[in-house]
C-alpha cells in the first residue's frame, strides 16, 4: 500500500475523494490541503472520526498547501474555479508549488478539465505522470445511458469514450458492446442518444471521485490496466501537446502507453475536430 496522497482542494469533490480514499484504504495517509485551512482541517477530522464507525484506520490530516511534503501521489480535486473554460493564473501557481514535492510520482487531475493536464505538462510535470481521470466517469455515464436504451444493465455494457470532454465526445463505432454484441445491432440510435445526454456537462463530485480512485488504484498496480483517461498526446492519433480522452494502459505509477484504436472516417473527423478545438487560457 502506498504511504501518502495529497488531495488538493477541500471543496465538495476534494472532501468526497479524500473520504473514498480513506475508507478504501488506498493509501496509509491522506492529506486534504486547501488555502482555507479551517475547512480542510474540519473535513479531515470528520473523515478521521468516521473511521472507527466504518472500520477503516487510514490517517487523515488537513492543512494548508504549505503543509505539502514528499508524497506518493497528488490528486488535484478543486482547482481555482474555471470561468467559461479559462484557467486563472492561480492554477499555474498551484501547479508550480506541487512540482517539487511530487517528484516523479503521479498527478491525477480529478476535476476534469483537459487544460489542467496541458498546463501541468507545460509547467514541467512528466507527461507520463499526469493523468486526468474524468473520462472514466464519463464513460460510465455513457454505459448507463446505453443500457437504458437497450433495456439492459450497465455492468453488461462496455464502452470507451474519446475526444475533448465535456462537449466533444466520440464513441467509436463498433466499440460499445452489450453482452458481447455491438450496440448498433440492437439500437442504431443508442450511441448518438447516449452521447447527447452526457455531453456538455461534467459528472458530479461522487462520480468524479470514484473515477479518480479507480485511476489511482490502476496507477498503484504492477499489472497494466486499460482505462479511458485524459493524457497529453505526444504524437499518438497524429496529435501532440493536446490533452484528450483516449484509452491508455496505466500501472507502476505512470502512463504505460496510449492505445490507438482504428477509427472510421466519421469518427476520425470528429476526433480531429475535438483535438483542434482550443480552450482559452
């Protein structure tokens, strides 16, 4: 079990993520850090005191960003608010403060926005250590919509969503399966309807926290795990420097590789359009 993770931001997502990490005993120690020290300490204490009730003994502490020391992973949960997709200068300042203590450990962007992944790489974080976990939650939401369309169960549906969330999502033709059958054979419109219902908004904090835990567990494993995640591409799919949701293998504390799936012409155009869409900084 890794020793320590720092969760940055004690808002709704940060507190939810810290609690899931503690209850799941993913790390021995969880640091919940926020400029509002009172909020961070209060929420950390609440999680800590729930341990004996729920049967976990993870150490949970709260404090300011200055309390960050050497850690095994960082989860960026509640960054400065995004205004119409624009990253404020505070986001870069926070990332610069995190780079030294993190070293070569992974940085998981739980809050979702692709521009945060890009900015982290620009600030000097290793590209294979910066992972955005939101696509795991987005793919799960799509799976639920697909299951509803065919009157099935989400656990029987598999789907990987690629593109630039939250608005430019692509569900590659032939990759969504239910009971082993391509979803198009059961409902030709299911994929289009599912994407339309999910696109345009981020999942809620509970789903985003669950996705971040899933990615952190995968990064902590010795065997590769295939998940849809946000990574800064380095030539894969013909794009470089853009953070896009793609299937990737994770393990041993880093991105092991991006899986390039064959796209039909329509999906290829949609993906390239997503890659070309610039978010304001």
